């Protein structure tokens, strides 16, 4: 996928003349990255320049939706999904970017000013005075509502003095000087020709910004210079331009399950066909299917076509959900409940089941029992649609974030979202309900209950600090157990079957009626569907890998500190969990590596905690 600037045109390599309507190509990223890493509102470093990905309003996409997933469309209140535009016409014209930050510094004379003020030769990022390269500002400021601004160098240097006309005059020019004495911010000094100067020490303190009267200006440069929200009262946080906290995607995903998994349903949902089918009489539908040749090979009958169309019509009549009203936990929402039911039942491996095949593991009289597991299903084929719904800055998103904290992808009037579809395979594991409930009753009266209560209170505090006036936490012994077990198995499988941990993902199903997880390889690269994960779901392999995973979880190289920790991780939202034992790559965990505890999984006699798995199970 190409990234294009609005100020340059792409040159035809043969004619060496600008192609009308085609902007200059600056760089490229993969389409999947446009959802997870370099989405709308994020910064992209291209060479020695820095750019901001523009809003969906600037994307050039066709009328036909690239991806359809009715369940997810209804949940998000959109009409469909588009893939990020490809890099070259006619496949696409890329994605527009804007220069950000616009403040640059010269590596020679140290001048600190807007990029346009350097009088650089066209196409060269050099200072017009000393002919040395200029680089974008290393620092920016953002607020918890997603607003983004240039670092306030003038205000920082002049320590809260009122800005005057001298700020933009020749008598008040800024310079960035790096003394090199230390590696800290103290060695970076901003000097003004009026005589004021100050180091950047303390610039990352929001309290210092507030003391100087520097507040959020409500700018949304990815949507344009006139798209700000000047009434924002949030304090600002200084960030390094390339910091991960500068952009966190808010993703929503769904599996394609019956009846949408069938090739026939995918066929009638295509835009060029649905307008001839939806709302039409049975005879007209059968006639259209005959004209299109759908009945020629005997694969489908007129009744099959009509039933598929009526199913699509029924889905479109359902009231669209409010995309801003998310449940406390996505692990138990309507999408997950539907998926849990389908994953718990059999969907045969037949040609028409194009995107979902789920069958029981091969259990024989000689198969070993898998302790603590009630059901194992082999998902030999699955399709997941992942959509970018918004983003946050400064802190990672949570399902219960207030709507105003998630930044918008467009100004309005856009009825679609960017998404990708990935094909893979997986294993669905459902825990033993009776054993789980008996264990839960025991845990509440043990020290583990006190630990969980502390974890829940810290989670509630975190939600409250982020602006949730009525926070609700999903923290429970069941959730922490299921989540930790999923992590332990992913780590084990990455060692056992050769898949990198970053190519495996978890999908949790947790409520009063659900306690299960799906481990799958929904990835767009070559590790997506090789058959190795499905094999791990067979009783012999699962029992062996579970035993090994539990043995590894009993001990961590950071013990006893790890096991005995009352709080660890971000905001203290983990217990016995660290990078040496159960934490995973960020792409693998859907909860940002929080709410984990090995003690609930394997127990701790020293702490008086009984794990779901006793020593007899190992």
C-alpha cells in the first residue's frame, strides 16, 4: 500500500512527466499494517521525514465493498468494509499523508522552525542557510482524547510568558542545541535569540506542563487544520515521536460463522449481485441465478439461492447497534456468544463451507484424557475480519473507555471502516464446567480471593482515572484462569510446533456460562494455515503440551518475586506474571498482557493458593 503526499505528483518513469491526478509516492507499508501499526492518525517515518496518515475522508475507495461480514457490520453500525487502497493505479491510489510534526531542526546551525521556513531546495530536506540536513522534531504532545500537537518549544523556553508579536519576528528565533554531556533531556537545550533558554529536563512531566499553563489545543491534524476541538480541557503529555504510546489502535473483529461462512452466502452478498436479489420475488431470484449460471453444475438449487437471499434480508432488517456503546467486556458480548455456540458444535468439512470448518478432535478408546478440559474442537478453517474503529493516545484502550476518549477516523459522513480479512486455523478448548465451579468456590475463601479483590480494585481505579464515571470490571477468578492458560499454551506451542508466538493469537470466551478460548493462526503471512495448530488439538498432543505448559508455569526464573508479587505489570494489573513466564507478544494477546496470574493456574502452597490444576494433573 503506497503512501502519497498531497504536495507532490508521481512521475511516470518513461515520460518523466506528472501523471494527472496521481500524487507523489513517498513510501509504502503493508495493508495489514494500515490496521494495526500505521493506521489513520499514526505517524510514519519515511527516510528522514515524518508524516501523519490522513483520515478516511481522503481515501479513494470504490463503491463496492472489499469485505463483507454482516455480524460485524451490524455491531459497528457500518455498511461494509474496505481494504486499505493499494499502491498503484488502477488497483488503487494509496493513502494520503500529511507532514507532521511540521517543526524541524537543522543538524548544522541548530535552527528550530517550521519545515517551510528553511527555504530548502525542492525535494531536498536541507537548510537553506548552511545546506545541512533538517530533521523533524523528536517530541510531540498528545492528550488522552487522542488530540495531537507540536511540542510547545516557545512556551517551554519562555516559561509561561504571554506570547507577543516578537515570537514570530526575526528577533525571536529558536535554536536546538545538544550539548552531548549526558544522554538525558538535560543535554537538549532550547535557546531563543531574545536571551531565554531552557533544557528539556522535566518536559515529559504532565504536572510541569500544567504548571506552565500548557494545555491541549484540541488539534486533529490527521483530519485537517480546521478539524480541531478547541474546547478540550485535558492536560497534555509529551511523547517521543516514535513512541508506541503515540498511537494505539482500537480494533474490533469477528469470525465468519454459519450461515455466513458458506460460499453461497459470500456470493449473494457481493454488491453486483445483491442489488438484483434483495427485495425481489422468489421467481425473479431463481431467474437471475439461472442467468448467472449458478444452477448449471447442480451445486446449488433455486431453493438454496432463495434461502440465502432471505437470510441476508433478515440480517439487514436488524437494528444497527450503537458502535460507541461497548459492553464492559468484549469476551461475553453477543458476537462472542454466537461464536461460542458455533465453536461448540460441528460444522462439516464440505466444499460449500468455505470459511468455517469445526469438527471434534479424534477421540478413541486409547486416547488420553485431557485434565480440566470438557471439549476440544479442531477449527480446520476460519476467517477473521479485523476492523479499525478508532484509536487512542497516551494510554492503551480498554473496552469500557468512554466514547470521547477514542479518536475518530473521519469527520463524518463515512459509512464504512478499513479492515482486513485473515484466513487460518485453530483449536477451541472449553474447560470442565463442574470442576471449574467447584474450584471457584474454593478460591474465594483462600488468599487468592484477597489477591483477586486487590486486582479488581486496581482495575476499577484505572478505569475511573481514564474518565469512566461508573466503572465495571470483568476481573474474576474464571477470567484470569482462562486467560493465563491460553498464554501458557501459546508459549508451549511456539516451542513445540515451530510457530512463532507472534503468529498465534488468543480469542477468549468468558462469562457465567462460558469458559473457553480459541488459539488460532489468523495471519496473512505464510504461517497462516499449515496444519500444525490443528494437530496440536488432538488428545495425545494436547495432553502432552498441557502437561509441559503446566510444568513450565510452576517455576519462573524471577521466582520467588514473580509468584509472590501482589501487583505487577502496567498499572499493577497482573499478579504472578512476567516476561520470563506467561507474557506474550502484543499481537497475540487481546487484553494487552493484563489480568494474568500463574498462581491460579498451578497453585502456590507457600501462598496457600489452590490452582485449577493440582499436582496430580501434571
